[in-house]
């Protein structure tokens, strides 16, 4: 059991510096190349405060997200996609999107990329 146990890594999100987002919101890239020996993907955790909206972004790779708490919406070039607790989101690569929290409670989301850190991203 020794080698298996040694290969498992545990990283608490509170030990990762937050990345400031609009309206007091933040994200943390919890599992990345920065704190794992050779990952093939990355995972993050975001908290979106009520009334906040991120800038439009387009990632070079797909993004998978899971909504832990709260109701919000993805704002796309072609419309709006509402989401709530328990929803899993698939955002294809090169899709312009923003996360908005028009509600009165925090939105908590866990997200992943098939990239060892935050992927190359365009912003508007």
C-alpha cells in the first residue's frame, strides 16, 4: 500500500491564493501543475457573489463545471443558460461565456480543464 498512498495528493482549497473576480467573487485553481507533480488536468473552485458578472472568456480547451450551491446563468454570445445546484455544465472549447449571479445567494462552482493549469484564455 505504500506506493499507492504516496501517489495520492490532498490539497485544501483554503491553502490556495484566491484570484479576485468582479463584485467580491473569487476563484482558486486548486489542483494544477503548480502543486501536483505531473497532472493531465486542472481543477478549480469559484464563489460568485450576488449581483456579480465575470468578463466574457473563451478557453482554448473545454471546461466542465459542477454547481454546488446557488442559482446563476452562463451568458453566451447567443443567449443565456440558467443553472442551479446539482447541475453539471459542459462548455466547449472556444465558447465565449460569462458567469452571472443575478440572485441573492452565493453561487459555488467546481470546474475542471483538460490542461495542467488554467488554460490559454481570451478575454473581452
